[in-house]
C-alpha cells in the first residue's frame, strides 16, 4: 500500500501542475459562467421592463379617468418613479457581453466586474428601486382620503394599515435583494480564491 501511494501522489501533483489544458478549461468555464450570468440578468431585466410597462399603462389610464387634481398628481409621480426605476435598471443593470476572446485572467476580471456591478445594484435597491415610489404612494394615500371627507375619522386606521402593508412589501423586496447581493458576493469570493491559487 505505501509503495504505491507516494508515486500516485507524485503523478497527481504532476498532472495538476500542467498549465496549458487546465488554463484552457478554466478560461472556457469562466466564459460559460459569464455568458450564463448575462442571460440570467437579461431575463430579469426583461421581466422588470414588462412589469414597468404594465404599471405605467395602468397609472396612465387612471390619470386619464381621474378628475381630482391631487389624485392625478399622485399618478404622475408614480409614473415618474417607475420610469426612473427603468432608467436606473437600464443604466446600471444592463449586462455587458463578454468579448469573444478571453483568456483566463481577463475572463475572471470581466466576470468579477459584472458580479460587482450587479451586487452593488442589489445592495442599493432602497435608493433606485423602492425610494422613487414613496412620493407617489404618499400623495395617492392623501388623495384617497381627501376625496372622501366623510372617511376622515377612519383616516388614521386606513393610513396605518396601508403604511404597514407597503412597509412589509418594501422590507420583503429589500431582504430579497440583500440575499441576492450576498450570493453574488460569494461568487466574487470564489473568483478571488481561484485567482490566488492561480
């Protein structure tokens, strides 16, 4: 047993030190991972764009059929907030296509930058995704009560309930994005570990 273990270990070390095929396979693997990540982010963005189009169409219809000034202002703010979200997603979240020819080092650096961009986007979700909705939601809530003065005694209860629902939804979205940012950070750490080993 001991007579065979040492040569086997030496053969394994020799095989692991052969750089050419290992680097080629690693570069291909990085390229595939980067392309898969790009497709996943593109699908996410497309879902967001479709949802935003639906929301804008709905609020535009509400604006057209509504006559109360305050309610119309709330719909304008909600549309503006949605368009701002779309612009930020396009500007900061559009995935970049990896160059056709990537070596191992350049491939890792490209993929790492893409992971960092998406991680930072998810970590800042309060500023660019949730925050822009707040003014329109507040004005909409006030407009609803303003247009129904007989409901003023119930305003505190209605406002508290609405605020709680919105707050819970916002926290859910924030936690979901924080979780996604942590997953991306783990991938970044894996790439860093691979670079240190290389």
